[in-house]
C-alpha cells in the first residue's frame, strides 16, 4: 500500500509538491515578479494533467510523460526568445529509484540497471543521494554539454519542502559559473530527494526539482521567473481522479490518505515564503561573492566579500578582515547569516 502511495505521489511531488485540488502552494509573492514579463497559461498537451503560467513569447515544451501506469512524470522547459535563458521545472528523464539491496548484489545487479516492479513504473537501481548531492550530479549532466568550463561556486543544504514521518528527506542547491561560447553564464539547480524504506527494500524519488541557466547579469530575474511560474502550477482534478482509478482499490485508499494529509501540506507550504525569498537573496549574494553579516555589537547588517572562508572580523574603524582567527584584540566577530 505504501509503495503505491509513494509512486502515485511521484507526479504531484516531483512537479508540484502541492495539493492537487488547487494551485501550487509555492508562495508566488515570495520572490517578487520578474520585471518586464507577462504570462500565459500552458496546458499539458498529452493528458491535460496540469496547467502552469509561462512567460509570454517564450518557447515552451513539456507536459506529462507516462512511463507506466504509476509512473507519470511532469516537465516544463521554457526558453527565452533570444535563446540565452533556459528554465526547467521537473524533468521527465529523472526516474524513481530503487536502492541496491544485498539480494540484488548477489544476483549481479548494479547501480544504473533498469528495474520495473510489476510493470507499473520504470525505476533505476541507485543508492540514495541526498538532495544537494543529486542537485550536483544533475547539474553536471544538464549543463556540461553547453558549458566547456563548468565551475561549482556553491553547494548548500537547505530545509526540505516535504517532511513525511518515517521517510528521509533532504534538499539542497548548487550554483555554477559557466564559461559558454555565448559568454559567461550562471546555472542553478535545486533538488529535494525522499527515501522510503520498507523492510530491506528502499525506494526514493526526486520530490522537487528545478533548474536554469542564464547570462550572469540575468540570474536574479531567472530565479524570480521560475519561482513565479512554479507557484501557478495546478493539477487537473479530472486527471487526478483518473490516475487513482488506474490503481483500483489500492489507489482509492492511497487517495483518501493523501487527501487527509494535504491540508497539513498546504499549510506547510504557506509558511515557506521567507525561505524562498532568502533563496533568491542568497543566490544573488553567492554569485556576487559576498556574505550577509550581522554585527554582534550593534546588530547592523552589511555585505562583505566572502573571501576564502573563515570568520569575518571588524575593527573599530570599520575595516573588515576575513581569517580563521582574530587579527587583533580590537577586532570583533561578525555573524555570517546562512
């Protein structure tokens, strides 16, 4: 039963993380609205499973990609008219995963092998990757073909969006500098992964995923645009009902349990606005190479150059030095905000 519920939730969570009965609970005002952009509604052309707002005039491809009765995957890929900015929400090429068990090893199985339990989903055998690790693996695969030089600027753990009791859920973000033939670009990936352990068998999925690549000076706008778009994602109730009918009585029971938990989930999302605003701010600071600090003496916040790591210290004259140890008795530490 639990495996059924997990597989059914894959589409909703990997693509929306929201209640299927309404728009995604991602706070659209958290990141602000990207300037100079008007919006149009894109509907999944394959199964009419969802709608989402996308920038007017952009090239948009995607929809629901079905790999099995319980393996629908959502993806929306958006490209700016000048071709320089590419935003992606979800990814149909990311499957559900089954962890490599001792029994599988004894049979000669290995990571990367396809696995299709009862023909309901096309899984891939792979040990669990935390969100920030998966984000980096995904980013390298996604951006390396267009970035002859792809440099990791920042990798960080972030609070998970979904927290299911009994499951292991982790999240993280990676930021890259890309030296492309079209000039320097910024690339970003956020991923959340969730592991469900059932006796000796583990199954995990990417429950939240978005990414983008854009010219350096357009990075903050790209972040705002994709966050706004995700906040408008809405599942079709007709599609939702049909999806559960595909699974018969088990699906009905899973659906009842799922709906009971959605009110709690929706409330949890409503409290995420500060996190997403901090994500935009943190992204901008990371790319500019600065840290946000708070003066431990008077509480003043200021941005200082990140340097090579270590603690930021300030003198009475306002000079800031970054070093592992205090440069002198007259200096006091600045607290670096996360």
